[in-house]
């Protein structure tokens, strides 16, 4: 439950004093792009935006701004707002602090792959500290949308396919951003998004409609939002798309009956960019005024406006009663309460010198490297090629355009980074092998490019491209020769950072461009190959999974990505990440996930297509390390428990190798009968454990009634069945250490 419900006397007095126009102003957030006058190729509206915003500031008609990250700028605009408002009300500055501000952390799907709440919390606490130092008060994060279709580019921004993992990650991010309470020093408001169901876009096409069954909504897509709200999130962002035919940002059932009445959210709701005005685009609202009224009355409190927001029409709607004074005050109160909680009435400005120190803190970069080392997922390690022995190498080849690309190493959704301090994979390997082995870097192929441009190109941000005179044949030859001449070749393949993220859905999962050709030629040289994947979605690596001995998913590893990768390659650190999604063999299997129910002809469930297996290439929760673990003696206490009892499950985890290691032990549950058919395997608990070489550790899980409860389409309600459960514990959704237990109605 959020803490920002109660408003003190200052807020109530303001509500009594503010005019309707001033109140409406508090509900409008504007983009503020400080664009140099006459900037080349800038859309006219964007060029006019700063003037329009500054005029509104002078009238005290702005509640919040986004896209301001320079502390001198935030101070200047804050001063304008306070002096422009008769009541001296400060601005709330929001921004997309998704995986770091100046220090860039691994992308969110990578952080989720650590399955390590502590690491995730620490990462977002650093991001919050840097953001607050420059005058940003609020992050449009965490993105908690469940994603089960990897064609959807925003899979990279969330925590994958599973509601339990996504809930743990969401709560950890909220704690990291907000600290112990809303308004804590060096912390900012967390704004989970996009409420709700956005990740189920038809065909994986970003922004497109979502049709969700009740059971999918309540059992799969909503739980991470509940976890974020229960962790105290101060804001929620409403989504762009239609949910079952009603746009999320004009959906009273979603924004009031579910968000307020069911989940008890008491913070404020902001729309996604332009999503109130956009209700006209959905052919839902008749005009901007209708859009504003219906968004506010549905439960939106603030509109994130791109240009001439619909909420500018609200004064008339209040005057003629289409919006009640009570509803207006309720929205304004929620916004002002957050400003008061953050202490902005007392201290609205930041210390610019202090912000320089905070942003330069190398301890933040160390945190980023630590997170990158914990996020990598070792998919394959045939013949234990990894870790490499640095001492035994004299020549190492590093191949692929992504290996040397600073911009791609830090991934999408970053704006305030310092590219010069970004460590690429080739930088990291060179640094690690300095003085002991020669490192040859050849990109080998031209950077593959999108067919349609990225939305971020308008901001001048895009991945590198090969020069017009790039000699593809010569580059390819040099790369193959370098591989042939080396003791080992490390090849970095994947998608450029602008091929994934918002407005970056894809109809295919293959390695773009000529990367596969480069991989096959490198393997054909006979040199041992280590494949590093730089990605945010599962890619079609069927060939590599058969022909490349070592495959390590490094994601977009952030500012110190190359240093983390080198530490992992040479054994200074060991990968311990686990997949947060099911990895399909090909796009034809999509959607695919681990929590499928049992159906007709169950023995053929792995052969539903006649042309391809219907099992995944790698299962949800999969990830290897530099030792091996064995699971035994799964035991249940309190067999025959009552429906309202917690069942304790224990398992022995043995490190069967000769190196200490970390394992994420996962518990999967299945009920054999009951009110609904339930998934054969559903993640219901996990624990990240360190086990010394040769040692055995007992890991204990509690399976609570809450974890066994689910929404059923039979009674159209929540149920808790008395039934028999199978429980499996292991290192992925393919876990096979098994036990069973009975839950009786009134044991
Ligand atoms: C974007 C995204 C949202 C982001 C917002 C502000 O369109 O959908 O996630 O926070 O606009 O940049």
C-alpha cells in the first residue's frame, strides 16, 4: 500500500486557494526538449515546445516536466515554475531512468536474469541517487509488463514471462528507487508501467490491441503490478493500448475498480505520452475535450502531454460539471502529496557541484560491473571450454560489430550516458589480457540495419553504421583469417540496441544481417569459438546450439560491460544468471512459455508441429555455471495440510564440481485436479544459494496458500483447491527432483 494517501494541512489549504486553472495545471506534465534554435531536421512542434512550456510555467499551469536531466536546467525551470505560481508550487521532474542515468546498468531483462533481488535493488538505488542529484524526482520505471512474445521489443524492459519472478523484480526495483519510504533522501518516486497488460500486444506488435482472458489478466499480467504497489510505489503509468476493446488510459474498470478498489493503490496515475489525447486515435473519444474528461473520470490524474495536451481543455469541463470539483481535487491532492513527501516545497533545487561529484562516483560503475557479472546467462559450455585460461593463450580473436560498439554495449533507453567511459567487449578482453596475449579485433560484417528507422533517431540516437565505402568482402576475409590464426575466437553477435525496445517489434528472431554467415565461417576454421550474445530477446540460435561449444548471453551489459564479460570469460567471476523467459527454437513457436497446462494427447505435447519440436531450445530458468549442481531428497512437511496452511518443501543441493558456485534453486508446482486446469509447471519459489565445492546445502521453501490461490474462469473468482500437488525443484523449468503433497479441505 502506498503511504502517500494522507494530505496535510498545507495541501488542503492549497486546494482551497487554487483556481480551477491552477489545479488543472498541476495535472499536466509536458515534455521539455531544450533544442538549440534552428536545430537541423527538428520537427516544428518540437522546436516550438520550449516556448510553449515556458509560457505555461509563467502562468503557474505546469505540474511536471520530463526529459530534463541537466541540473542547471532543472533549477532554472523550477525557479520559473515557483515564481510563476501564485502559491509557489514546485515542479515534479520525471524521466525514463530505466537502467541507470549516467552509470548505465545492464538492461532490465538482464537484471531480471540475475534472479537476485539485492543486486536489482542496489542497481536502482544508484540510478535513483544519480537522478535525484540532477533534480529528477520520479522514474518511469520499473516496467512490469509480462512478456511472452519475444517479437515484442519491450520484452527487454521487463522481467520476462513469469509473474512470480516479475513480482520479485518489481518490488526490488521499487525499493531501490524509493528507499525505505517515499521521499527518502537520494531516492525518487517509482512509477511502475504500463498499466496493464501491454506486453500481450497482438502479434507482438508494440502499441497494438490486447485481448486478455480474465484468468490471464488476474493470474499472469496483474501480479507484478500488485507487488510494486505493495512495495509502496508512488505512481503508476497507464498504457497506450486497448485492453479488451477499452483503451487502458480511458478504462474506469482498470484504473479505478482494479487499481484503486482491488489493489488499493493511493498514489497518482500518469498517462503514457499523449495517451489521454490519443483516446481520439482509438476512435474512443470524440475530441480532445471528450478525451480529457473520460481519462480523468476513468482514473487518470495527470496527462503526460507531448504538445497541446488534452488536459488543457479541462477548465471548461469542471465549469460545466463534466468533471466534478471533487474529482479534480482528488487528482490534484494526489500530485501535491507526492511533491510534499519529496520535500520539494522546502528544497526544490539541487546543488550542481554536488551533482557532478555524484555522477562521477566510480563506485557506481563498480556496481554496474557487479550487476553485469550476475546477469549473464551461460547457455552452453560443451567440453567445459569456459572459463578460458588466460595464461595458456597467446592469440585471441574478437569478432563481430557489436564487440567494439560502445553505443550498443549500453543498450536502449539511455540518454545521459558517457560513451567515452563505456567499456566494450573488445576493450575488456584487451585490458584483461594486457601483456599476456595479443588480441585482434575484426568486425567482419557490416552492422545490420533496421528496415524502418527507430523512433529514437529523432533524438539523434542510433547504433553505429558501416561507412559507405565499407569493404564487406575484405572485412569478412580478415575476420575469418583472424579466427583461423587464433587460439580461441570470441564472437559477439545479436541485435543492435535500436532493434529492440519501444517501437522495435520484429517479425523474426534470426541474427540480423550477415552475422550467421560470419559465425559459420569462424566455426569452420576449427578454432574453438565462444559465442557471446548481445540481445534483449531470445534469438534463433538453433545452429549455434548444435555447433558452438560455448554460448554466454551477456545482454547489453552497461557501462562496464566489457570488464564484466572479461571477468566471466577468464573465470575471475562465474556466470550464475538464469533465463527469465523460455527460449524458442524459432519464431514459429511463439508464443511459448513454461506454464502451459496439460492437454489432449499429452505424450505428444513436445511434437505439436509436424515440422519442428514444440519444446523450447532452452527452458525458462535455464543457466549453467562453472560447476554443476545436483538436487536430491525433495521432502514435504505437513503432507495433508489444510487449504489455508503453508507447506514447507526442502531439497538438498549438492555442488558436484571442484569450484564454489552459485545456483538459483527453483520450485515448480502443479495441481493434479481442481476448479481449473492448472499449468504443468509453474514457478512458485526460488532461492539464490552459494554452495562450496563438494558441499551439500538444504534449501527450504514455503509454499503459501497465496501461492496456491488463483483466479478461475469457472466461478469467475479466486479459488484455493483441496487437491494433490506435484512439486519439482531444480535449476530450470525442466527440474526433475520430485515430491508430492496433499492439501485437504480441513486437514
Ligand atoms: C514512451 C513509453 C514510456 C515512457 C514515456 C516517456 O512512449 O511508452 O514507457 O516512459 O513514453 O518517455
